[in-house]
C-alpha cells in the first residue's frame, strides 16, 4: 500500500528534497521504490548537486561504511552524479579522493563515469592527489575548483631549501609545478577553472616561466602548447607575474576574474613597474582576442600601483564587460598622492578605465577609499556621474555612494546592493534600506551598538554572520563606561533582541598560533563577558561560534551567566577557539584547557566540529607543575622546556593527549571532526600517529608537525 508521501507529484517531492542534504536524501528515500530512485538520480544529474562534504556532521564511519557503499552499489546512481565537493574544513575527505573516485584498487576506471565538476576547498597537497587530478583534467572534468589551505603550501616550502647555489626543490613542489603547467596546456580539457594559489610562494607564481628543475633532466620552456578548451578562469594570486605569464597560455579565454591577495605589485620596486609599463610590448588583444569579461579585485595603495592598474586596463580594453573591486589599505604614505583626491566620476574615468575604449558596454565598480578630508559632499559626488559623458553614454548614471563617518571611508559603487555580501562597521540608519542583501557584517563595540542591533533584522534581513573585532578601541575606559551604561538589564532585556537569520558569531578578527597567555581577570574582561553573553543570546539558532581566545567564553560562563540566555549554545555545531600554551605562561593560563571539554559538554552538547589554535603542543590538558612567581620562575620554566624533548616526556604527553581525545569523543555524542593547529617536533608526530592508529583505528587521521586532524 502506497503512503501519501509516495503519491506526491515530482514537483512537490523536488521541493521537499531541496530542504534535505544529499546524505539525508539517500538515507531516507533511496531504494524506497523505482519512482523515488529515478527522481533521486535526476536530482543528482543536475550540476552542483552530488556528493557534497562541506558541512559539519557527516562522520567518517557513516561515510565509509554506509553512504559510500550505498552509492557504489548502484550503477544508475554513480552514473547520475556529475558534481563532487570535498571540503577539508569539516573532514579529511579529499585525502581519500582516489579511493572514492577509483575504488580500492585505485585504477583509472572511475566510479563516476559522468563526473564533470570537482570542487576541492581547504585541502592539502599530496603526490597522490596531484596524480588523481592530473588524470581527471585530461579525461573527465570540465570544471575544477581548487582552494588549498595554508598548510598545503607550507608543506611544499618545508621541502624547499634556500642556499647560495640557488633553489633546491622537493619532489612535491616539482609535481605541483608540473600540474600547473598541465592545467594551462592542451593536456587539459577543462572549460572552467577556479584556482587559489594566493598563499603560495614566489617560486610557484613564477612556475609558468621556462626553467630547469634540479630533480629532472627536463626543462620547462615557454609554452609550445596552450589550453584550447579553457574559457572561464577565476584565479586568486599573490604576485602579478603569474597573471602576465598566464595570458600566453589561454588564447581562447572568454572570462577572466583575478583577485590579488593584497596589493597589485607586492614586493615590487616602483621603478621596475614604471620601466615595465614604458617598455614596448604586445597588447593582450592579440593574446586573448576572445576575452569578453574581465573582473579585478585588489588593493591599490600607491601611485606606482595606479600606473600598473592603468597598464593592466589598457591591455583589456577590448572587453565587453569590466568589473572592478578596488580599495586602499587606509595607510597614508609619501608615495601615495592619487588617493588623496576625492573620488567622483572624473576620477574613475581617469584612473579606473582604459585610455582607449573599444567594445565596453557594461562597467561595474566598487571603490572603497580612506578619506583624509573633514567634509564629504555625497550629493555632489552622485551628481558628477549624471553629467559625465562616459556614464551618460553608457546609461550608468545610477551610482550609489555613502561615507562612513566612523572609519572615514568613502564607498562608491555602480551595481545594486544585491551584489554585496559583506559590510564593515556600524551603518547610519539613513542607509539601512539600501542593504537588504548583506550576508555578513563587521560591527564595532560602539556606544550606539544596541540601537543598531535592535533594528538589525529590519535593515539587514539576510545577515547570517556577524564579526565583532576586539582590539581597535583607542579609549578603553570610555568603551567600558559606554558598554556598562548601555547593557544594563533595565535598558536592554536579554530577550528583547532576537536575530531570526544569524547563525554565526565571531569574536575577534584573526586566529593563529600566536596566542597571548591570559592574565588576571580585569574589569574590562568582565564587561566584555557581559557583552558577549548578550550577543550570544540574540540569535534564535546559533550554529557557528568563533572566539578569539577560549578564556573569553569561559568568562561568559563564570561572570555573565545571568546575561546568557538559557540553552543559547546548545544549537552550536561548529566551534573554533584559540587556547594558550600548556607549557609557557603563568600557572592560571596553562590550565585553561582543562575547562574545554566540561564547558563543551555542558553548553554545546550537539557540537560536531571543533577547531583549536595552539602555540605549541596538541594536548589541551597541561602536565606542567605550578611554578612560584619571582626570580626563579624563568629558570624553572627553562628546565621544564628542556624536559619536553625527552622520551619520558613525549610518552607522558601521548598518554595525556589520548585521554583528552577519549574524553572529547565520549562526552560529545554527535562529535565527528577535530582539527588542532599547533607546533610539535617530528618525534612527537610519530608518537601521536602511532597512538591514533592503535586507539582510533576506525577513524581517519592526518598528523603533521603543525596540525592534527581526526575524522571520526
């Protein structure tokens, strides 16, 4: 007998499936009947729908023992899948990509014969991964997206030695350079590519140049073959050299999007830029004649970079659509004069357009500039676009503009607010109606913060992420006074502000190994704890929590529990903290980690992913004895640090780390993924690897000198 669900029309079932993840669809509906199987196969045959491992919650055991066999045992389902996305943020799935794609035998007989699109984000590099990708771009893929984590390039750099004789590279770097050459040659059948190498070294950016590699008798010459298939390219780079060399390899490119990590000419002397621009060269019109769309996102900090920008724009003066997203760093220098002018229509035509315009029909821009003027006439700026000949002829006079009085930034943009996803700083209410599509906002702890948050759902109805910087307040005493007055219970009831769509809060801008040990709790810490408690209580369902230092969250529990809404943290599935050293620091700071699992167990019982930043070792429970403060403190600390290299100490830390892991997994029943950024010796890496192989044999691990990851 058929249920009511089974007789629903396909249109209704498709709507139901849209609210479910791919694994939920397979676990709930696959093999229910032929009709459902056919509908699911048609769903997976749509681009961007397939195996997607990019969210917390999927355990390695479920994936390897249930989901993957379920897929591989069905030829129709394997044939339907066209898109796979592996994300290293919540799993180590990319590490088993060869096994997933080719099976345990790892032959070139792929499990997914119609796979056309592959997305790898936050992943590490390995020779096996490069070999797999090399095969796929030659025989299988039309679309590829590669975004590596910082550790991936750090591993390559670790194999690279600098000496007076030149560059001596490891095998991994050699294979990676070969693969980049292959991407932009006729060996690749890619049509669309997104490539992020912004964190890689100078030598990777120069790899498209001809050179002889020390590990091979072969020499990479200037390209004899180019990519005949590549049409759409989005690259994120650090150095301009890669872009200039790349143009020779993509003669049929139609769309090019370039994002620089920081400025246009990083680590380049201004004189060399001016000399390059003045030297005779062949314009890109003859190198990429089919290029129609060009997008550029970068900082432009000084006048030499303006000159390079103009050279770059003149090279793409044959495009139909030009889109720019430019800003300055906000630091005034002697070699920076152009930015000191007020930006208006004439400024943009002079500096942000080619000298000669051939085919341009669509010009979009967003300009963010630090202003050093005391007054700003917004109406005059907007009117300048209504009278400028270029903007009138191209029917692009509807330019938006506003001035951020708090940070002294001028924002000018030609496209609608629906293109924006981020907003910095508190905004004036008069601009609120123009920003309905913002997804992420940065807000400062300002005296008017409560008034802003009170209307957040009205002004920013789609905001899902809020970032609160911590260390940019020149007058901390005034901040304490303002916050103490604003967040009194009678002024701001903890239940009066509830965010309907905000699911992510981040306290602090950066996360790194460099973590200052906590000191005694100050009045500022207690006020900040109350502020954090109020902000944490505002989202209806908080899922992602990033806290710059773990003790800030600990202070919320200790000193601001009355301000924290009951069960405010129970919906959190992803948490990220920085925890101070268990070896260096005062007696209070080294034992901060012992509160980690009890706090998570009590307040975040549904946590699935945990990411920790450590200045040294991976265990968060300290073995160091307390040292008396005074003259002998440093000598005692130095003796302790020397003991850490002994085999006895390593064994003790392995045992402690094992206990930490067992406690975490035992207390958090839904937990699936742990990542710890730290710094340990190679001897400890081997000891930790042996421990996890013996006691977590059913899990997937990745252990390096700077990172530990466990996929349960």
